[in-house]
């Protein structure tokens, strides 16, 4: 098991972050292309909006997995944590732009929806929490903010919870997919509340 872990960690160290950026950004133009060419159905705006939002939530969840993977399994993916955070913010922004520009299409109606529709209010709150995190996801901000940087980026936990609630509230009726997402989010956050037990050394 240790050998497999070392191989995985060694492989991860060889992968530059730009590879992850490219791989995860590729779906964005492809989905937009599908929307333009009828690949997302006769009314593509809502499916496009949904796809961008779901990818954003998945990326936030992947970011939550990184610390438990290191603590419980010894897999070190820390170098990609900020990468996944920036990617998540990118897809949240795309999700927001599709909703505001292609779906609602008017600033006054956008403001009215934010005020009147609870799920939109929750989603916008999550976006606003992610905004300072995206702006400070660079080495200069880490050096400048010092210990405060880690405290600021704990807003990710609240943002991902709001994302899960937004998804549950958005769908009509009880659907299992958003509930599963929320269960995974809460489970990953719960892992952070308990310290992993140290492995007992084998008797020599």
C-alpha cells in the first residue's frame, strides 16, 4: 500500500498545474458549442446553465477531498488545491453569466430575482464568498496576508454548503442527485472535525 501511495504521489509531483487547468476548462467551450448547435436540446440555456453550475459544485467538492485524502490515505494533492478553487470560481462565474445574460437578460430582473427568489439569493451569496478567495488565490496574496490567508479561505466551507443548498432548492420536488451532493459535502466537512488516528507501527 505504501509503495502504491508513493507511486501516486511521485506521479502527482510531475504533473504541472496548467495541465489540470486545460483539462477542466475544455468542457466550457464544448458545452457552449453544444448549446449553439442544438446538442443541449431545443431550449439550451437552462441545460447550459445547469452544466456549468454542476461542474462548479463538483470542483468545490474535489477541493474538499484534498485534505482528507492526505490525512487519511497519505495522498498529497495539495499543489492542486488552489487550482481546483480557481476552476470552481470560473465555472460559477460562467453559470452566473448564462443565467443573467442569456436567461434573465435584464439587469432589473436580475436584481429582482436575487431579492425575491431564495435559491437565487443563496447562489449569489455563495458567489460573493468565492470572489475574495479567487482574487487572493495567488502567491503574492499568500505572502501578503500571512496566517490570515488560511482563515479567509475557510470561507470555502460555507460557500460549498450554500452551493449544495442552492442546488437542492433549485430543482423541483425531491430529487436524489442534489441530496447526494449535499450528503458528500457534509460528510467531507465532518471528516475535518475529527483527527485521523495515527497508524500503529507494526511490531519488528
